């Protein structure tokens, strides 16, 4: 069995190091040498506070977006490509039964993706986060997924997060190029 915490620590460490240096990465991910072992929930809260202290908001978001896990990406990509092939517009794409079942809908020229539960195993024991910093990884996941499927750059905004007290997790996905040609 794999250790999700160890994987998350390594991914966060590598992305912080790439944005700064080894000392900052070690401080953000592992804390001071005198820090004692903490639960996953405590580690998430502590590392995100240290990350927010070390970097400005845009840098924090970019670091966390690069921490996306890629779990189940190929299966989701297959579904999205199937929906694209059966559609002639973003509105039609989001209107398919399978798209709606996956939490997608269309409104005001954009695609929305919502979840009614938090799918992150690292947050299973977290009741509430102080900020949406940890959740920025889902933006990275969604960006990679939809850019691969749509064949163009997409903008992804995290609008709501269950772990910050919202009723759903909600993202707006806006393609920056043509998805349907013809």
C-alpha cells in the first residue's frame, strides 16, 4: 500500500524547492527539526501556513497547482473526449447526461465542475481549512485534464471549497481557444 502523506510531502517539497530552494522547501514541508510527529490534518494546516508565509498568493497557487496528483486522469480524459466527440459546443457538452453525472454544467459561457464531497484523501480527517491553499491542487488537476481534452489552454478558477466551509467544491473552466472546429 502506498503512503499518501509521504507522496504529498515529496511532491510539495519538490515544487517549493523548484520555486525557491531546499532550505525553504524543508521548512515548509518538514518544519523545524524539533517539530514532533503530527497527524495528517495538522501537517496540512501547518505546511499550508508556512507556504503562505513564504510566498505571495500567486506563487502559492502555482506551487499548489503543480502538486496535482493525476489520480484517475486517463479514465476522466476518456470520458471528456467521448463527450467532446458527441457535442458541437460547450453548452451541448455540459448538457450530456454523463457530464451532468460527473458534476459538470454550463452557465454564462463557461463550464462548471462541482463536487458534493471532498475527494482528497489527505483531507479525510480535516474538518475545516483556514484557506483554500491546499485545494489549489484541484485547479492544477482540472487544468491539465481539460487542456489535454480540449487541445487548448483553459483557465480554471476555484470558486468554492467544501473544506473551507462551502456546500460544494466548485470550479469554473473557461477554454481560451477553439474546442470544436468546423
